[in-house]
């Protein structure tokens, strides 16, 4: 009976291991240098609106426009962009710029050939370290994390095209605003 119980306990683990061992790892392990485009001129030239939006719990909305590069091997990221933070409570809008300071992580969803696009276009989830500077306070530098998600390739079902921005100890725009813009990664 003990052998039978041990087998019944081990069986789900064996099935789980066999199923996930068969999943190709290529999409999640894509290595190389990529350009990232968030609602910038390139994305706009493809017919999408300016920027991409995220919302905070208090109803504030930030719009991000960004361009740069990242290397998934070295962890180096460059570039930056602009932000526009609309305060729900006051109606005031705070604008500024940000600089990309590093790559936190990149999970590739593979190239965009399933969507009929060039093989050097990629989808995935990108997390960047950034430092934001409001135009009205040029001596204030706010560290933050920018998360960019692009649904090209073979994304998981939970993927949602958009951005999220966590300005540490200030505000967390943790809700992607659906269909507010587009993002793209291009492998160099």
C-alpha cells in the first residue's frame, strides 16, 4: 500500500516534469541586442497612437513614449523618453523626461512571424531601470522601474500590450490601460 501511495504522489510530479520538459525554451531565452519602441515615431508610423498608458490606484494616468536599446546578455540598456502624468484629483498634468539606466529583465515571446511580420520583430516583457525628471523640477531625479509588454510572437494568455511604471516611494502606475498604444522590440 505504501508503494502504491508513493507512486500516486510521485505520478503528478512526473507528468508535470514531462510536460514542461517538452516546452521549447527558445522564446524565453532569446539572446542579443534589441531596440525598444514605446509609442514613439516608429510605432506611430505603423498607425498607432502616441505613447502608451498606465493607471495608478488613485486614477492618475501616465503616458510613456520611449526609445532605446538593451542587450539581454550583458544587461546593458540605453535610451529614454518622455512622460506625462495626469493627476485625477486636480486635473493637473506633470510632464518630464527619463533616462534608462539598466536592464532588469527580458522575457522573449519569440519573433513576430506568427503575426506575418518580419523575423527580427519580437514580443516579450521588458523591465528597465529608469530615472525620471519632472520638467518643473529639473533637480529632482526619481528612480523607477518601467515594464513594457509587447504581445507579438507567442505570448502567454495573461500578456497584455502596454506599460507599467513604479516610481519608487512616490506612485505606482500598476495597471496597463488596454489598447492605449503599442510597443515593439527589434533584434539588431
